[in-house]
C-alpha cells in the first residue's frame, strides 16, 4: 500500500514538472498551520447512551511549495479526544501529498494520496453484552485508511468553475478476537473499498453563487455479507455492494444586510443495494449554513442539516409499527469565535443531533431472541466544547 502511494506521488511529481519557462521562477514555500485545545461535555454518542466530560486537542499543518505552474501541498492532521465517564477516547491522524499543475490559464490538474486512521482502544462492545449487562472492551472500531485520486479544476467561462474528482478509498478495521468468519454477524470487520466521484459546476455573481453537484460512491465490502430481501439473512451470500448517488443544488448569498452570508443546499440521496435491495433507500438531504460577524472580533455560525431516508420494499420487514422502514436525522449546531491577538481566538461550539426511526429497539433477552443487546435506535445526542484556537497569521505564512 505504501509503495503504491509512493509510486503515485512520484508519477504525479513527474507529470507535474514545470516547463522550462516556469522552472526559472524561484520556488516559494508557505506554511498554513492551526491548533486547538478544548474541553466540554457530551450526552449520547450515536446509539450509545454514555455521557460525561471530554477534552480535545487537534492540529493541522500544511507546507506548500509553489514554483511556476507547479504547486505541492503536504497536509498533516492530528486529533485526540479524551473522554471522562465513558470509554470513548479516540486518536485520529493523516498525512498526505497533493501535487497540482496549471496546464493552461483556466485549467489545473492535480492528484492526491494520503494514509491515516483512527485508534479507538477499549470501547465497550454493544454486541457482546452478557445477561448481567457487562460489555467487554474492544479495539475493533479502530481502522487504517489510505486514499489516492486525481482531480481537474477549470474555468471554461469567466465566473464559472468546473470541478471533477475521483478517488479510491480503502478502510481496514481491527478484528475482534471473538469474530467467527463462519458466523458473520455484528462483529464482522467493516473492511471496504470505495470508488468516489464528485462533479460540480459553480456560477459566481457579485453577491451570490449557484452550484450544481453530483456525488457518487460505489462501496465494496471485503468481509461483510449482503443480506436477503426483507429477512436480512446472510447465509451463503456474496460480499455487500452499495451504490449511492446524490445530485444537489446550492445557493450562496453574500453580505445580506451588509454582513450575513447564507448557504442553502438541497440534495436527494439514492442508495441501491446491488444484491436484493435490503439497504436500498431514497431521501432528502437539505442543509443550511449562516455566518455573520457580530462585532469586529466576534463571529457566529449556525448550521442545520437533515437526512430524511425511506427504505425500499425489500428492506427490513419487522419494523416497530409495521410500516416501511424509515430513518430521519436532524443536526443543529452553532459556533462562536472571538479573535484575540497573534492568531489566537476563543472558540465555543455546540451541537444537537436527533434520530427517529421505526427500526425496532433491541431489548435484552427479548429481541433479538436469545441476545442481550440493549440498543435504542431513536436517540438524542448533545455535545458542547469551548477552548482556545490558534491559526498562523497570514503575514507569517
């Protein structure tokens, strides 16, 4: 895998070598960096009903080389979350290489490659609960990932921007020692590969922008088996394959009332389960983002996003109300940032996520029969943090 990334990077650098006319230009290095430390609390984490305090440290560093028509970025990212009162600590990171070459005045070609992962030690396993309610710790939620791709950015007409991207992403999860390949169920590693395509056309006006976008993902699982229509059985089935496409349109309005920026995006998701349609769904995906400076130093941001999915006739038949399976989620969030001196700022963030579904809850010793799972699929999550953020001042970059 590492050799493949190195070969891709070398090829990208070779293809992107600047022409003789541009090679005379003196190379210029710049640096973009940021870091933050925060503390806060949370209540609920997905279907988990844990709550407690948390501390978060994160940072990003991107050296960038510019030489004539050639540009090279080397992004590095790191984050660690420490939880208190729940075993949900997490360390994530990635390192990448992103070369880009300006072929023509209005055309740029680029590539990307990165490797990263998440370390989630000792998380309680919801699917290994015993009759007393005990759950062993597991590392199986951690993963390694690598990605490689190419992109094109063009402005064929003034104030109109075309973007095309393709990337392949691979995920490899840690395997729990209790996983039995002969009985693939909830402990099955979620190893998968994804072909991702993005295409967008953006039209800029004086105080507005309109974008049309299509996102497509083909996911191939390497261990997880496809499910039979309605029953969800997996015996003798091939590995799961899912195709997801989402066309969307976005409108951005700048400096409304002289200060407020608004972005409204609407997408429509369609997922197809290639085997028998057990995970096929359709759904609306709206998003609203509002930004505004409240004072010279204080700025605020509000966001709202919803996923309103309805599953097909071959999805799970045993729902809590007998109706067709649905999954509705809403996320509301806000952020305040107060600028201090030297690139420092005070930052606070809060988020509320709610989910409503008629997927029947798992009741210990009752449903599923003979299991002691205790999971409520409809939930509310709340998270709030505050702390200090530093961004490298522009003059220092």
